[in-house]
């Protein structure tokens, strides 16, 4: 069922709005209109609809109009032309009271820099939406405390926002939005101010939450990974225009135009990430000194099933597996020569991850990273994939 | 060249102003004398009340307030005790109480007028464009000039003194209230709007609390400016420490002038530090 419907919405900032609007109708582009009229296009002829219970991500770089677009949805910014329907009602035609009722009951917003009121406690912040609706003190405290409890923040309810970390502040922001029990959540770059690890946690929490509450969520982001992770559908924006709308899969496999394609390529960090960025400390045995029992003990301590073998000059010799070491120990062998295997592939630290992805995905054992015959690190499949994901986020968030 | 310039008749600004003043004084005299009498009675009442408080208790209460307001530091409290004792010792206690009344009345009136004006200014660009030049005018006009309409409306005494002080001391409160509200971060204003706040709810729950410390800085300025009008207001018969300064000036009594001036400074420092420390909390 359609929850939000946006029809040919345009927002123009500045003077000469009418002449700029005519140029929009003539399909002139943003720079041309700016040159001719001096007016800036915020959103250019946007149309889309969002289904109930869907996470709809609007993605684009800064200046693409995504933040303007989300503010049009609750009329923090009024559109220059076009219509916006919430549950089939045209909110552009509503008077102040009706609009206020929609904002109070149907949609809540979460802000990039949290938008918490610094002089109010966590609880008072969470109560805000209920307070302006005129809900009695007892009831709103109960609801706000329940929302904080869900976010695991109840112990902090009497603190001021400035006493909490960024991630916790945004949980308060989200709890404040949910305390209102709205149908629609508008999230404007809600996780962009958080560091990558916290951001990932918050994304997971949002997805868990969505399983439970099934809100219609409009999520604004400039981060493709974030969009792909949480979006049921994604709208890509550039220069105020929506360029492509589709599921993550559709956009990845079938980019609408060159801009989308370059955008996707830019985000693909495997092209610049080297082996050195992704390798971890190797866990090794010295073939000249250590026997099978030492090897087994080390495997147990480090919780691995493969050890890399080196000599006393740290030169790479091969690897031994836990099963073989166990056999050798049973046979009472004193050294590991008989179980040393040499069929492990090795790579150098300056190789691109992109180039070793093929090798590592086919190999069931880790890759040794060797520089001038010396073992310097090890590549493990899981770590490589993880570093690809997190590095992309860092890069795009620094745009 | 001069002939051409001289051929333009003098534009009758002064005459017009006088006509307006005449009209106001003759037509609104009932109102003015009502304000004059009511104000005088109210202020005399307050002054009498202040004088009736035993000075020792008054000094101790001020010292206690200073001690609490500065978060339990002794500096200001000790300064208040020593300074106020000095003023009492010099026989200026009654004058001080008159000055206190004048400052309290003009500050409160300035704040009552100033804060709503500042709010109006912050909410409407039209209001800002109208009020701003008037404030500039009020601040750059020498304080003495306000004595003329004050005398015309209210005769001489303490009420015209308050009138002139209010005009002189009003601008900072208006400006800082406007500034404080405009400085509230956009995201917080958006947050208030997005949760469906009415204009009043936004103002009272979000904007005023966040603008508070800026507004307090303006109020502090207003109090000090009204204090600085004390001497000038004494020229039209407002009682208080200013009158002592004025009479010392007229009789060239350097010593008396110094003592009265010093008393004013002591009072000003106490008032300034107190209003500032209220803001820090």
C-alpha cells in the first residue's frame, strides 16, 4: 500500500522563482537555470512513492538535494510546485493546524546532529513530541520511559545530552521519534555523524527495530554501503534530480547512466586497497626449534587451525595444519619436518586486494604475505571482506 | 554658490518637533500626570521601604546573595560588605536607596518592553528592519536629549528620570534577545517544528531557554546603562547619588564629588557582578 506519494515536486531557492520554474518545465538543467535566473534548484521535478513498511533510502552526495527533499515531506520546507500525499491526503493543501496534526501524529524526524535540546534531560527530550501534543505528564513519561528502555537508555534518563556519546545521543534521537509512535520515520543522515563501527551497530539496531515495528522509513544518506545495507529500495539523486530508483541489486547490476556507474565505481575500494591494509599478524612456528606439541599448544592458545612455518631468519617455509600436528605428536616426532606443507600461495604486501581476491576466494587456507622471502603477515578471507566494507564507509563519509 | 544654498528655506524640523510635543503635552496631559503621580507614589513607597530596612540587615542580605550567586566564593560578598559600609559611613545611605529604586524601576520597565520587542524582531524581518534603526537612533542620541521630552511630559522629579533611563537603557535587551533567538541552531528549530510545535511552544520550550544566556548579557548591559543615567537624570530632579555628584559639580567640591562618584562605582560593580553571576548558573 502506498504511504507517501511525491508528484513532480520542485523546490527553487532564491529570487525569480517563477521564471526558474518555467525553465524547469522546459527541462533545462540546474546550471543553465542558475546562470539565467540566479535561482538555485533544490529539488528538480521529483516523483516517487513509498510503500507502507518499507525502508526507502534517498542517496546522493552533498548538494544533491536529498536533505531538501526529506524536509519537503514534512513541509519544513514548502515545495515551489508539485504535490505530496501522505495516506492519500495532499499535505501541500493543508492549513497550519492540519499540518501540525500530521507532524505530531504521523511522522517524526531524526537529525544528522541529533537535534536534541541541550537544556532538557534525556527523558525530557524523549517526551518532547508527546508534550507538544498535550498528553498528560504521567502518560507521556510512561511512554518516553518505555521508548528509552527499548533503546537501553533508561539508566541515563536524567542526564543531559551533552553527557552522552554520539551514538547514545542518536539513540535518544531515535527514541524521541519512536515515543511518538509515528507511521513514518524521516531520518536525515541519521548515522553520518557517527564513527564507522558505531554506525554499523546503529544500522543493525534499525533493522532489528524495523522487524518489530514495521514503520515506513525514509532514510537519507551519502553512503552507498549504508544504502545497500538497510534500503529496501534506493533513490539516487544528483543536482536535485532523482536519477534512478530501484532495489540495491537493480542499481548495482543495471546502473541507469554513467553517473550512477562512476558513483558505484568510486565506492569500490578494492581497487585501491592493498594487501598491506588488510593483512593481520601471522601466527607461526619455527621449523628449526618447535616440535608438533609446541605447534598444537600455540594453535589452541591462538584458536587457529593452521600455523605458518618459518625458520630463524623469518623466511617463509610453508604451513602445518592442526590435524597433521596431532598425528605427528601421537607418533612422538620431535620436529615438524614431516608434516610441513608448501602448497600455500604467497602474495606481496604491495599487491592490490582486487588482484588477490580471486586467489583468496578459491583457497581454503589463508595466504602468506611475503616480502623479500620474509613472512610479514597473513591474509584471511573474513578479514579481507570486512576491511573492504569498512574502508568504503570511511572513504565515502569523508566526501 | 552659497546664495543657492541659502535660498532654500530652513526646513522646520525643530518647529515640527515642538508642535508634536505641544500637542502631546496638551492632549495627553491627564495620562502623563497620572503616570507621574502613580509612578512617584510607587517609587517613594519602594524607597521608603528600602530605607526602613536597617542598613546592617540590608548589607548582610546583599552579602549573602552575593555569596550564593558566586557559588560560595567570598570575594564579592566581602566587597559588598566593605563597599556598602563605606557608603553608609559617608552618609549617603538614603541617596543610595533612591538610586536603587531608580535603577530597579527603569531596568524592569526596560526589560518588560525590551524582551517582547526582541522576540518580535527575531520573528519578523520587517519588524527587524523597522526596529533596528530606531535602536541605533536611541543609542547614539546623547542621553541628555531624552531629558527634554521627559521634562515636557512629566515635569521634574524621579518619574522623568526613569523615563529617560528606560529609553537610554532599552536597546541592549532588545538587541540581545533578538540575537539570542536568531542564534538557536537551525536543526533545533527544525526539530521543534518537525514534532508539530506551535509558535508559542517553540518559543517557550526551545528558543527562549536556549537564548537565555545571551539575553542575560543584554539585561546586564541594560541595568548598567540605567545606572549610568542616574547622574544625568539628577539634572531634572531625580534624587539619589547622582544628585550628590551634580551638586558637588555645581559648587566645585572635589572631595564630595569624589565620594559620591566612588559610591556609584561601588554600587555599579556589585550590580554588574551579581547580574553576571546569575547568568553563569
